[in-house]
């Protein structure tokens, strides 16, 4: 579906191809995609319910976890219904305005999720390196302000993207080789110079995910230094154990993100469907895995979950 070459107007709709070259098995691919989404919904709502109803879990780490869960739920719900509609019903068209909303929500919320993971790292830093002042530093007011600052940062840095896309002329095609509307995938369709837009997108990504990851590494360097100064091996292992769940969340969030960045930057000869798979893993797997990590590794959440199941059973 090509557009005329003499128009500078944006198309009324974009066409999402899904996973290029794998259209014949889209219906089969929809099964794991749907299971991942349903697992994410069930797991995240369960964690939210447990934290909400158990006053013993009303601590900074779990408040930040709730913020991360809400961001993950909105991210997956922004993308997944359209992906499944494409796979099941070949409903590939998406209105131009809806596509811009999807771009903004996905990119800004990924930034917010990264910020919440950083806030959780800050909580671990204070709890281990300055435990006597943990409750006075991370008050409810500070937690609320940190959450609002992270939301404001994500919205501010990525709000220009929809306007950039709106200003671009799309005189080549309106077919997007992707499962959802993604900024880099859309600017490739434009028939004007987009170097400035690419630089802005990469800069915004570095100012959020890149700097967040550097600060997380710095916090864990200080944490490890503090832990290894503890007198006994048992105390060291016990203290490190409080960081286990958060470290798993960091790996789940940032590993596919950096892999996707490296593919975009250096993987010019990588097959398109690999690009799309990595992008979908980055978007859909963390919301499914994060509640599993905290449900399995956090004793209080695990016990509360079993208690709820037992009470319902009887």
C-alpha cells in the first residue's frame, strides 16, 4: 500500500505487518503471546492485591514495585490487544492518531519502568548502607515525590516524539514491518531527513535507561563494598539475599533492552524477524516474569499468596 509521491500529508492509517516473513504462522505465534499476556495480567494483579491487603508489605521497596507493576501492565495492554488482533483476525490497520498514542505510551512507560527499577535500587542502597535512617529518608512523601518525578521525566522526554512523527511526510509507504507502532520503525517510512529525530530518540533513551543503568551499577558497587565489610559470611549472604529479587528484575529488564539497542545500532545484517522478536521480548516478557520473581523469591509475598489460596480453598 504505497502513498503518492507528491503528498506531504501523513496517511490516515498505518498497516502493521506483524513479524515479517512469518505471516503464515501468526496464528500459532498468537498462542504464546496470549499466554504471556494472560500470565502477566494474573501475576501482576495478584501481587498488587497481596501488597494492598497486607500491611506488613507497606514498605518503600513494595511501593516502588507496585509502580513498576502498573507501568508494566499499561505497556503490555497498550501493545498486546492490537498484536493479537493482527495475529487472529488479520486486523493490521491502525489509525495514525492511535499509532502516535501507542508510540508515546510505550516509550514513556518503558522510561518510567526503568526509573522505578532505579528507585528500588536506591531503596536497597539506603536499607543496606544506612539502615538506621531508612525509614526517615524514604518517607511516604519522598516515595510519592520520587514516583511523580519519574512519571514526569518519562512524559516530558518522550512527548515530542508524536509531534515529530506528525510533522514528517510519508510519501513512500504506510506499511510498518512491526507488531506495534515503534518510533524508529515509523521514521524509516518518512521521505525526509530524519537524522535529528534519530539523535533525539537515542539521547532520550540514554537519559532514561542508560543513566538509570549506570546509577544502578554505582549503587550496587557501594552495596557490595558495604556487604563485604560485614564481619560474618552469614550476615553477608543474608544481606545480599535481600537484593536477589531486584537483581533478577534488573537482568530481565535491561538484557533484552541492550540487546535490542545493539541490534539496531550494529546488526544491519540481522534478519528483520529477529529485530521484531527482540523488541517484543523487551516489551512483553518483563511484565510476565517480574511478578514470578517476587512471588517466588520474596518469602512474605509467597506466604501471603499461599494463605490467600488456602483460605479460598476452604
